[in-house]
């Protein structure tokens, strides 16, 4: 039983008049000074210190208690790091500990490779967006890292691993199979069936580290430019359109060509949807 709990019991017994404070302290093994102690009100110096501790994190949110202590000493405060650490915890200003890096979920079957010729390394990634009516759209972007050619931008409401495999098979039939393909750890790219299908076609997978989009910089830049071209200007995109842009550099987007507009029931209902930027 903690001293605070013992003190509450002794106080209740004394207030009820069942025994004296001395007898109750003797029975519960509580020191009389602990029973008679009265908490002091925070002084003005501590109140000003807490105000300074609340002010500094607004200017330096990323700094911990050690650096905050240095700033306080520069302002003239005579305070130590332990007190600053304790007060920051009381005020809820402690900087959260860094989370461990997430590990790769996909198993890379090839070494980190820089593209040296056509069909050496392909890269793919998704773009997500919503229509003005609240519907979702997904765009699968596939690009050749060596030629910077955007092989396709496949747009549908839903694109799962099976659809990714179908798009990939169509691209292989048209352009030939790549030696490697680079991607993030999305569920569509690490699906077992897709990885087995890639292995059957002798395509090695290169999965980037989680939270490291710079390891897949070519497709990220292409996606950024595609967003500026198709989405920011509220371009009208039909449901199910399969874009096949011409091979261009990153700075040239005027030559995108729209092809293979599918036909069938339900397509006309989505012809005039505008994408939100």
C-alpha cells in the first residue's frame, strides 16, 4: 500500500472520529509528518518557467528537453535538464520516441540495379484520386527507367493484383518483358500470385524500403507531373480509360495521347466526371 493510500485511509478514520491521528498512523505504519504534510502552491517562478516551456515548443517543436534547457539558460533561467525533463512530461510536451523503421514486406529477387538499356528496369506505382461525386479512381503507372518512357497509365475504379497482372501481360506482349521491376511494398505488388507470375516470366522484383519513395524516384517524378497534367487542371477522365503516352522526358507532357477508350455498359455514366485536385 502506498503512503498516499495510507494517508487517505487515516484521514477518513480521523474525520469519522473513530481514532486519533497518532493511533491511526501507528497502526498503518505511516509517519506523522507524511500525514500532516500540506502540498505547497506552485510559486510564481515555477509558473513562469512552465509558461516558457509551453512557449518554446511552439517555436522549436522538434527539439527535446536538452536543447530546450539550452534555450532557457540563454534567456537567463537557472534550471537543470532534469527539472526541464520532468516539467515537460507533466505538461505533456515530451517529444515522442522515434518509431522503428518498417521492414520490407516483399522479397526482392534481384540486386539494386540501375537501368542501363531498354527493358532493363521497369518501375510501377499507383495514384489515388476522387471524383467530385465522391467516387474513387486509381491509376497504375508503368515506366521504363532507362528510356523514361511511360508505358501506360491504366485508370479504373478498383485495381487489384489480378488486374495488375493483366496490365503487365499486355505490356509484355507489346514491349517485351523487363529484366527487373521496381515497386514499393503495396499489397497489389507483393501478392503471392503476382510474384509467382513474375518469376515464371523471369522478371526479378526490386522492392524499395518502406517510407523511402526516393528509392523509386523516376516513377515518383512521373506521377508528380501526371498529377499536374491530369488532376490539378480538373481534367475530365473517363472511367476505364487506358492511357498510352508517348515516350517523353519529365519536362514534356504536352504529347500525352489518349487511346483505347473502352466501350460497354456503365462507361457512359462516368464520361463527364471531373477529378478533384
